[in-house]
């Protein structure tokens, strides 16, 4: 990718739709000029999600001539599908490219949310143009790989989908790795202990010294540390950049780093927090749109 071209861009409408949050922003040269967020209405479905994002973007109409849309789930040939419907129930093969262009009235570039965030951290964040793996611990667990300055998408757009690995011992037939680590898992474990709350509530309870909450978070952090070690062994990236609501929650990264210290130093990843916070995906997809759209 030619950085000179992308850095001379004009504002791009950037969208990052995840299982928990929708972020819409106006982005120029890796900088968020303006942003709006709302909780993802998990039961609304693709048509209503697009309607919501078009409404949020209305304030900036006329200021952008292209858009980048990053979404949780698999994106391939303009079609959008869930890999794990528990993260967000998108269905299979929704015509996202066409629907976005209709809703926004400008050319649109699509990508998976974690792949876009990997590009954001590579081009404007913690990566500083170094090979990296971006890992988001969020509603699910997503990932993106940058190698030799390229975003690796793979044959079916699946590259980096770390949360979809199969654990050796599955708790149920469908269970994938993210179902034993992510924010959804943290909330479901809390419920099993008799506490009905979301992952944020579990972090708050842990902060106030609740042992059950501390133990859930520790288990999640232990599994994330193992995942980081596996990523290191598979791709040996210069750094792993961690993002997502759980990945960036107070103290989580520090716990994972502490656990990684038990690894032999030569196998230990260099793990850092996403420098762009919750804007890695929006900044990444804006940069990609500037580069690849006319
Ligand atoms: C899931 C999968 C990935 C996504 C990751 C993080 C779906 C709907 N999503 O593994 O595509 O990147 O979750 O998503 O199958 P988030 O919504 O938690 O950011």
C-alpha cells in the first residue's frame, strides 16, 4: 500500500459495526474528525443496522465522497455472513456492498472489523509499519494479520479469525475458542455464579474485590495469554496489538502480560495495547477506503 496516496486523502465516512457497539466517524488522514456511537441492537438485523448507521452519518452528508464499512463477521465478494451467530446473528450471505451503497449513496469498501483494525494499528497506531497481529477481545474474539506491509485476508476472507479456532476440549458441539474467553463468556460465567450482569459489570465487581469476578477474569486472561503464545508460534509477528472492550479493560492486558512472563523469553510475544483505542477499526477502514476506492 502506498502511504503517500492515502495520507493526502479527504474525509471518509468510516463505520465499525461490532456485536456490542456501532461506531460511525468522519476520518481524515488517520484522524477522527467527528464520531457517533450507539449500542448494537442485537435483534434488529442487517437492514435496520444499516438504517441506523445511515442516520448517524446524516450529519456529515456532503463532507465525504466514499465510505469504509468494517463489520463483525465474514466479508467476501460483497456478502456478509456470521461465523458465530452468538456474536451477532447476521445470517448468511447478506448483500452488504449493495445495501451500504444504496443507504449511503457513495462507493463503499468493506472489511471484517478486526482485519480493518489491524490495518489501522499498522498504518496509524501501535504497529508503526511493523508486521503485527491485531487481537480483539470483545463480544467475540477477532484478529487481523499484517505481513510484509500487506493485510492478509486469505482465500475466503477468513485469515486472522482467531476466535473461530476449535478448542481441544469443546464444551458443546458448536463451541469455538471465543466462546470460552470473550465478553459473552465472562457474562455467562457470572450468570452461572448467580450474578446477572454484562462483562463490564464483572470487571467492576472484580475491582471491588469480589473473588468470583476476579477468578472469571483471571481465567479469561490465562486463555488469552495461551492464545498469544499460539499466535507467536504460528506467525512470529514483531508485535501483537490488543484491542476490544475486554482487551482494553482496566488491568486485563497487564494480567495477560504477567502470565506471559512464565513463557521462555524467546517464545514470548511483544504484546501492546491498541494505540487507537476503540477507533482502530474506523481509522483502518477509512485508510483502506482512501487507498482502494476511486
Ligand atoms: C467473531 C466473528 C468475527 C469477528 C469477531 C470479533 C461473527 C459475527 N464475528 O469471531 O468476524 O471479527 O467475532 O467481533 O461471526 P466483535 O463483534 O466482538 O468485535
